[in-house]
C-alpha cells in the first residue's frame, strides 16, 4: 500500500512539475523522510543499548559506560570532520595558488602586448 501511494505521488509530482522538477521534488521529499526515520531509529537503538548496559552493569556503571561510549563516538566523528576540513582547506589553498599564478601569467602577457 505504501509503495502504491509513493508511486501515485511520484506520478502526480512529475505531471504537475514536469519530469525533472517533479522527480527532484520527490527525491528531496524521500530523502527528508529517510533522514527523519534514520534519526528516530538511531535514537531508539541508543535508548535500548543504554537500558541493556544499565541492566547488565548496574545503573551507575551502565550510565557511565554509555556516556563514555557516546563521548568516544563523538570524538571519532569530530576527528573525521576535522580531517575533512583540513583537506578541503588544503584544496582551497591549492586552487587559490593556481588562480594567483594564472593571474600573474595573464598580467605578464598583457604587459608584453602593451609594450609591443
């Protein structure tokens, strides 16, 4: 039933907005729904995991362990993000250097043309 509803929505969007615009609209709506469901699912999994840890290790120790694991995952995510930001900064600096060299070369050519 959900697939039929989705297919009907897709056809209506394509008809109303044109093929490209309708498909893009449906894609972004589907992506938004996917992210919403994924966030809810992850939160539910974490809640179950926390409950099991507290049950197995006792409330205080389980809470501390769960907190530590959350912190550890956060640090890993931030390290990945930091490395990615550094790589992007390096690429940006390389591009800026290339642009500067191209501009200097272009100015040199213009000066030679002006002298002639």
